[in-house]
C-alpha cells in the first residue's frame, strides 16, 4: 500500500481554551477512526525558517504549512476520501494530499 502525506495549510487556532479542547478531541477521534491507515498521526510545525537560494535564512514560512500526517491507503483517491472529513477543515484550514515516493539511495 502507498503512503501519503497530508499537509495542513493555514487554519485558525480556536481562541477559547474550551473550543481548543473540543477541536483537539474531534481531531483525535478522526485519527482514531482511520485506524491502521495512520502511519504518523500529528506533526505540528513551529519556529519555521525559510532558506533562500543564496543560502540566506529568515524567520517565517514561505507557505502556510502548519503540520502534516502520514497515511497509508490503496490509492490517492482513498487518501483524499479519508482526508475530506478532517476537523482541520472546520477551522478554516486547507489540506494537500500527496503520495510519498520512496527513493532508493
């Protein structure tokens, strides 16, 4: 079975702690509903720095990527279907689903 990276883009963090707990529980339940398809559940990103072509670094992201998960599925269509019910979409986030290609080095 193929592996897919689910990239989290943007999204608004709930401003109220209770809303944050509710959202996190919905997210946890969604991940649990995917069962063994979840290879790497939640990988939030912080303190992003962007490195330019000249090697210079600056704080911040050049994209809105805020984290990722890795899923296993029989096809890109199946991975997209699993992702369509992700609670991250409820907080204004977007998702990208990409197949991971294994490189033999």
